């Protein structure tokens, strides 16, 4: 997460510079809460992901939860609860 960088600011940044072959062909804006992010990951076909992307998103969610909880590592369980809910709702 980048505080202060919303969709409009990011789209403005994309208009600058030269595109190259490594540019993404698609962008999605998802709320940065665990349930939204994990739901997005679960709903996308595996073929759209690089091998490490889902794990990196998951670890970022855990880091954010722990930071919001003042450094309490038990906050990681909030992400785990969201993961279980997403998996249960999608029959995974």
C-alpha cells in the first residue's frame, strides 16, 4: 500500500514515460482489506498470476494487519480468518 496514491494519481503516473514490453496489460483496483484482496486472488485464474504474486500479497496483508495492531503478531489471524471465509464462500 502506498498512502496517498489513489487510482487517479496512479493513472496520471502511467501517462508519463515510455512503455516497454514488461508493462502490464491490465490493472485492477481492489480495496486493501484482507477479504477483498484474497477474494480477488481467488477469483482470478491461476494462469494470470506469477508464481510468487499471491504469496507476496498475502504477506503484505499480514504485515499491514500487524502494523495496524501496533505490532501485535496475533493480528495475522485476522488475515487467516478472511482467507478461511473467502475459501469457504467459494468452495475452495
